[in-house]
C-alpha cells in the first residue's frame, strides 16, 4: 500500500503521453553519452551532498548513461539505474563493466517506476527527472519508491541558467505543447516545495554552477547539435533558413554568457543541488 504521505498518482493515463513519446525519440537521437560525459563532476558532487553510504539502496531515475548511478556505486551503495532509452542503458552497462561496478540498469519510466513502495534509501536524478512532462506524477513516483525518512537528491538546471535559456530560445522556433511546465522549474526550490508538498520533511539546496567549455560556436554545434538529442531534433525539424536563425540566436545567448575573450565559448550554467528529506 502506498504510504499516506506520498503524493497522489492518478490511475488515469497522463495527458502528456504523446509528449513523452516525442521526448523519448529526442533523447534517443544523437548520443547523449557524449554530452553527459562532460558533466560527470555534477554526479559526484550530488552523491556527496546526499551523503550516500555503503550498503544503502539507491535508485537513479532517468539515469541516461549512468553518471549518478555509477557515482553512487563508487560509494559502495547497492544501485539501480532506470531510463527509457535502451541505447543509453547500453552505454551505462558498458561503463559499469569497465569500472567493475555492480549496478542494475533497467528500462523504466520516471512517471511509472517499476518498483514497490519504499524500495530505496536514496533516490537521485541529475538533469533527468526534471524533463518528465507530468511533473506532479514524477515527483509522486520519487516519493513512493523512497522509504520513509529517506532522501531524494536532485540536480536541476535553474530557470536563469544558459541551458534553460537555450531551451526557451528553441521554444520560440518550435513552441512546446500547451500546458507543459518548463523543466527548469525543478531548479527553483520554491517549486520543489510545492511539487513535493506534504511528502517533504525538509529540503537543503545550493545553487552551484558547471562550466561548459567549447573551442568555438562551431564546436558547440558539433557537440550539442550533433549529440544532444533535443537540440539535434529541433534543428532537424526546421527548414534551412529557420535552422540558421536558431543557430544565430543560440550563439548570441552563449556569447552573452561566455567569459572568453576569443573565439572559444566558456560559460558557467547554474543548477540547483537539492536534498529532500522524506517524511
């Protein structure tokens, strides 16, 4: 039986199922492991903030190619990682095998996690669950599978971050579906308090920054436009003229945030690192 403090999950199908299907296609495009490999440090820091300990049961939601799941496993936790992109799970298993880390990677949807109630001591997600279209349902699932008194550790781009601004810029060319709450709202502690509601005993957050470094905007295009699924799919969906306009707008955003004085692009992108204590 679901604990009474868990957020309610509707038995009816989410109205965002079509959105989620398109998102799954987007994340399957390119190769997110190339981009995710840039931000390994975030996963390590999140696991430290969550104080993951040997033997604890840890679930990493929307694990991608396994950054946070592997970081937890390095701390000798018993780790499971879930994602709905098979190619990324394959990458995660490759990495675990190379490092000789024991992680159980499974196919799973953040809005319908395939685990019993209270299965884990710690539930984590780095730049993953924030993209679930039905935010309330995803938050409810994180709470449901976390044991009473357990911890939910999240790393989410903030609304003012360059990454969030990049998505807003893309949204002007390809408007998101009506009613879709921007993913970066997970990077606002006030929104997390509202989202987790009565299931939240306490929350500790810190705004941090990860610095992206690219040799040039063309290099940015090769990495983000080539391997970051949502960006790649956005460019593919536009006619050549609009594609060039979008690239110019994104370059303007990146240049405005860059601290480099030459052709390179070096910019910090803020994210909120939060640890929620479940009642």
